[in-house]
């Protein structure tokens, strides 16, 4: 479709039809651009709520060893950036969050929601890495995030501000990408299995604005939603599920409904019932030849996804004894995921795993 532009006194905003066809980057690519070019270029990434944009700062700080500074632009007033100090002449002193002896990595989160005077004051930070007359330490990185203008959340940047930066759209991770991230970040196996079974829960309204009405899980700016499924809300749901032994069933569903929406919470409820009936991992690794094998395909998926994050050098031999008792399709899923998660080194160094892989080349 062609591009449709709506005129605004100081701003050009693209319609949803444009976003359907625009080039996007994923979160990993966004981090790579910031890490490699961030000292000379300023990047601003727009994307849907809960897509994982804000979480980039922690990962980048670990990758670059720079001091992280998180700036919530939606809450800023002009006085939060710098204040006057009166002496023989008035000088402006920057906020401590912009000061350091070592290079900083500064994330201007929700910059599209900042008040117009604050946006104007931040332009020198975006372009020249300085606040007023005070530069950031040499080697610092500044990047920003904002929501899509089509999200209806009040995110707007002036056209001349966009021209000072590299402005990109970051897409949500798909189900496979998010599961891989979740396995490395302690997400509950039940949530991972649910996403694997319902991959459309991470679809985007941008790809099909009209079809979004038929997807009960995702963010839809055309509707008033209390909660919806996103990478962020799924991670929050995982925290709740891990503590479910303390809740009644009614309280658990209420908490999940307020986190990922009622449709997702009700569908996930069935997965939780299955997960609670699984054999304990301790039983599997102490009695691998006699431990119960689930009959339900969903139960097998939950079991394997859980094992992928829990297997250690001490338990892998027992797990590899148990694995062949599971359906071939589940073994194939295990083989596909084994070298992608946080335990990849454990599997790579295991003689029992490599022997199983040789004997079951169909699964690798």
C-alpha cells in the first residue's frame, strides 16, 4: 500500500497502512546498532507497548560495561534536566543522572511522551551528547524509545527532532524468539509451553489492523483494554505462576487476568492444571527408568521446556535416560532447543547427550 501522511502543525505522522509495510529490526539487531554505532549516532526505536524496548538498557550495560542511566522522559520537567546556579554569572548545572567520571549509556525512555519543552531541551543530548554546556563523558551512548503513533498513547516527535537521529521501528519477538529468551531468563515452563501452543499471542496489530479484532490476546489500540499479552506481561505472568501455591484458583486467575487479559488467563489455566500433575523433576532424575511419562502432548512439552532450564552436569545423564521414553515429536523439540538455551554448554559437554544425538540424528 502507498504511504498516507496526515498533516500536523509541527509534525508528520504516518498512518497505520505505512507501518504495515515498513522495514523493522528485532531487539537483538537494535542492541547491535546501539552497541557498535551508539557513540557517533543516536538511535530512537519505536514499537508497541511491552515489546521489550525498555529492557534493552540492562543488556547493553552488561555488554558495554558502561554506567547505565535510565531516564523516564514522560515524567520529566525542564527543572529535572538542569538548574541555574547563581555566582558572578548564572550558570546551569545538569542533573546528577547526566554526570559521571566514566562513559555512560543513557536511555531516554518514552521520549515521545515528553512535554514539548523537554523534548526541545533534550535535542542537544540526542545530537551532541550534552546537556546545556555540559557534555557527557567521552565514549557515552544515548538512545531512546517510544511507542508507535498508531498506538494512541500520545507519543509524538517533531519532524526536525527525527532528522537528528536514526529513527527505526523495532518489532515484537515472535513466539520462537521469545521462548528462546524466556528459557535463558527463568520464565516458567508453563508460560513457555502456552506461547508455543498459542504463537499468535505475540502477533502485532500493525501487521493486520483489521484482523486484530479477531485476536483476543494482543494489544489493539482500537479497543479499551485493561491488560493484554506482550513479552513484558508474559514475564510478569511467569512471576505470578511461580508463586501459585500460595493462591486460590480464583485469585490466580484474577491476577493473571489483570496481567495478560482474561482470554489468555483462562486458556493458560488448562496448562497450569496439566503442569501441576507432572512428575517432579527430582523424581525423574532419581528414577529415570520408572518415573511417570505424561500422556498429554501439552504435558510433555511443559516437561521438556522445564527440563531444558533445570538440567545440570549432575543430572543430565539421568535426564537422557528418561528422554527416550517421551514421544519422538517431543524429543525433536528437545533437540532443537537444547543448544539455544542457557544450558547449551551442559549439553555440549555431555557424553550421554552427544551419544543420543548420534543415535537419533533424525531429531537433530
